[in-house]
């Protein structure tokens, strides 16, 4: 039962680690989107026509957006990389501990000895499913952030004269 408990705790730790990555992505999206909205409504003009009239301000804003674009691209490049890795580790952890316990239970004829390996396998599988779900949510969040960022870039390109 000790190994089953350790397996379940390990799976929970991997889920927490995946969720922390998702939370960091969401926090970055909140700060980025608020910065974008402030940038779009600079000088109290929601259309940005005053900023477009002044070419120096327009160029400075484009430079600022280019720098921010590099940071956004780096953050949303592979948002589900850590959760997917955690899902694989959780499943492997459950499977390996289950095999270890099953090998130990082969010597005994008691059918209750198979509860431990089954519990370990189920714990690892549930951990893998939880991490995979969090990875899917991270991909959706990153896609939404990319779309908002692209919309801002399109609006900025229209506001700045060439």
C-alpha cells in the first residue's frame, strides 16, 4: 500500500506542476492583454489616429510591439510541453510501480494482493489524464492569446502610416 500511496502522490505532484505552468501562462496572458489594451488606447484615442498622425510615436509603438511579439512567441511556442511530459511520467510511474507490485504479488495466492498494483495503475492513469487535460487547456489559452495578439498587430499596422 505504501507504493500505491507514493504513486498517487507522485501523480498528484505532476498534476500540480502542470497546473502551475497553466497558471503562469494565464498570468502572462492577463498582463499582456492589459498591456495591449493600454497600448491600443494610448493618448485617450481608442482608434489610435493621433498616434498614427505622429510618425515618431507610431514607429516607437511598432518597435515596442515587435519586442513584445518576440516575448509572446517564446511563451506560447509550446504551451503544453510540460503538461504532456508530466502526463507521460505519471503514466510510466503508475505502470512501473504496478509491475513492481505485481511481480511481488505473484508469489502469493491471495487475490487481495492485486489491489495494490491495480490502484497504482489507476493512480498513474488518472494522473496522466489530468496532465493531458491541463495541457489541452494550455493549448487553448495559448491559441486565444495568439489570436488577440495577431488582432492587435493588424490594428497597429493599419494605424501606423508606411
